[in-house]
C-alpha cells in the first residue's frame, strides 16, 4: 500500500500514457491560441473575397498574396480536398479551371455552379508558420415558376375576388409585389421551406368594378438572382348597362306644338344589352308615338305629350335606365321670344341715346354757367362795390364812368 502511494506521488505508473492526464486550463488556452495562429497566420499575408453567384453561372475564386516570397499557394474545397496545388489540379472535377497562376495569385473558376457547391473554400500559403483564409460561395436560385391563379375567371361588378401568385423553389425567399395597371396593391405572403429552397405564395383580395374590365393584374418578383420577372392576368368584369338618351331633332331647339321630336337611346354593358324598350313614366305611351329599335319619334307634338319618357336596357347582370323630360311649348313660343329680344334691343338703344343727349346737355350748361360767373366778377371788379345787387353792380360798372373818376386814389 505504501509503495503504491509513493509511485502515485512520484508520477504515473510505468506504461500509462501521459495524455490521459487532463491538461490544466492555461494549457488549453495556449493550444487554442496556437491553432488560431496556424489558421490565420501572423501578420496575415493572404487576401480573398466572398463570392455570390446565380445557380448555373460561373464563380471565380481568387487567393492573393500581398507580399510574395515564392511560397506555395493551394486551394481546397469545403471537404478539405485540394482543388489546385500551385498550377496542378489533383481533384478530378473538370468544372474547376485555372484562370491565373503566379507567385502572388491563384485564381480558379467554377462553371455551372449548383447548390451542392455552396460553402467555404480555403486558401493556404505554405509559410512558416502556414497561413490560411477562407472564402464563402453563396448560390442564388431564382424562382422556378411564377403563376397567378384567379378565384373566378369572370367576375361581376362589385364582387371581391381572390388572386394568388406563387413563386416556387427560390433561394433566398423571394418578395412578391402586386400591381393593377400602374397602381401598386398590397397582398399577404406566406413562405414555405423545402430543404434549402423556399416557395412563396402571395394572396390579393380585390373588389372589382366596371373600370377594371380588361385591366392587367401583375405579379412581380423582387429577387437578387433575377430582374423583371413577372406574370399577369387580365381581369374580365361583367356589369349592367349604362344608358344615355339624346335628342336628335330638333337640335338644341324648343319642342313646339306641331313640330316633330326624335329621341335616340344608347346602351353599353357587358355583356352587350339585348333588351331595350321605351316607356312613359306614370302614364301610358301616346298612340301616335312611333318606337323603332332604340329610337322614339313623335311626328306632331301637342301639349298632351308632356311627361317623362324612359329608355330601359338590360343584360344578364341587371337593368338600367335614362329619362327624358318633354315639355311642349306654344307654336309661337320661339317667335314671341325673338320679338321680345328685338324689343329689348330697341329699348336699350333708345335709352343709350337719351343718356348720351343728357350728358351733352349737362356739359353745355356747365360751360355756360362757368362763363357767366366770370363776367359778373369782372364788372364787379371795375368799382361797383357799393351796389345793392349784381344787376346794379353791372349797370354801375358799365355806365358809371363819373363815379370811377370821383373815386380816384392818390398814392404818395
């Protein structure tokens, strides 16, 4: 027992490996630092970049040395198999081709890239200590298919329809955008992942009107692997007729007794209206009214024809109408109106002449009074200050020469 204790204190028993003893924490830290130094190198001399490539395209990997010292460069795949050692290719994969080799660069191309090629590729430089750096190849996969599914191929005005757009098997997951004509709409997307691929389905709820008939609904994909990928479906919307009544004769004139009246009815809808008819609202249609297709003709108007005339049109969606209100005037209504307009013109002319004459008279009178007032002040200034009134002042001024002499004034 004592001998065993002594051997244990002195060291492990003969034949037992030293590696069985757990290293202290400080040793573990030193080993980790040494491993990191071997992987990255002291004063890193290798340079490379990550590569992003679309499936089926060409990826180019470049291992460059900043300060060349004629050390050996090699490239390894994610499984640590050597692709190129200097300018020699040990790996039997013809998709790898040497693009450039020198003391400062090893550049290799990989054609027809697939998802299986994705991962870390290692550049190694045999220096003391060795240096290593990795580059990551990321493979983008565009959507395999883009499909719009419409809940109803033909919709009726006012209905809400559902549209679904699906982008299948993409990587990364795609973003789907909706447009109706030039207007962007908002849909709701769901993403499903299958292995390394993503399938995205976007749902759009759209309430349609007659203005949407024939308008394209576009499903557009935003994805880094593809540009301008879209698909579209044209909306087909059915709606009830739009009806319009127009007066063919008289053209923008009065509807007077004894004269004819012709109305026409136009209707547009989807499907095109097949049933059109004329009726009189709140009364029976006069017997002398002639209806021919979409036209209504009354050859000899009279006041009993007054009322509202309606054109109705219908199709598979519904029925619509438009009204025309008829009021028949007296046969001389237009002439009396013309006479009244002439009388008004004559009266207006006479009034204008009278006003002009009155203005001229006022001007003449004004000038006369202005001149008369000037004469009065002139005679008064001749020395008739003592006159009792204006007339006496004028008489004194004209005949009173003696008075003027008697009132001489002397200035010293």
